[in-house]
């Protein structure tokens, strides 16, 4: 007759179910954990073979249930808690979304058009001071004009670009700030 161990173990589990639940509850500290461990133990008993006879079915079932409970606890320790998931979901993606990318590209194109509309000297002054980081005095010396002319060209270029891009120009006191 095949499956002798499996039949004996299933019979022992059914007959001694309440006693096993009590014993596991004391050991695990939770009746729910004990019930869950016994249910999974019942499923695992289907894999028992008759290669070696089981001498003490009650102890064998108890050991399987304890191992099942330990495995469940290890798996639970590896899981992320609901609070941790909520905190991770609350993290903002700081990368630009597609709408912001399109908006930025549109602004770059508008800025390029505004630059192209400028006369050559104000365009050169704007690029030299804001992009290349040159001082107004250095730009004035290179172009052969006064610092005041460079400041006027810079103001003209900034106002023109701000108007073309529908941005408000924030006024500030003094001329261009020297770069350190």
C-alpha cells in the first residue's frame, strides 16, 4: 500500500488539530499564526513519501508547522511595510515631466528667436556677459565702446528677450554685476 506516511500524517493532523493549535499558539504567541501554519502544513504533507517511515506523526507535524511559521516570519521580515510603501510613494520625482520638457523647449526656441531679432552688438553683449561671464569693462574694451553703452545694450537685449518671451523683467539697481 502506497502513501502510508501521508495517510497517517493527515489522520494525525485531523485527530489532534485542536491540541496542535494550542501547542503552536503557546509557541508562536498567536492563534492566527498557529492556524495559518497548520493549514500550510496540511498542504506540505502531500509531498511526504514512504521512503523512510515517520515514527512520531504528531512530533513530525509539529516540527513542520514550526518550520512553516519560521519561513513565514522570514518572508514577512523581507517585505516592506505599508508605511514604508506610502513614504516611498510620497517621494516626488524631481525629473521633468513631459509637459515641462515641452514647455522648456518652447521657451528655448522663443529665446533663440528673440536673440535672432536683436541687432548684432546687443546680442554680442548679452552673450558675452550672461553666457561667457565677461565683465562689462572687458566687453566695452573689446567692442571699442564705453561701459555705459555696454550696459545700455545689455538692458535693451534683456528687455527685448523678456518681452518676446512674455516674462516680466525684474529691475535691479546698478549695472551688470562683475563675475568673480
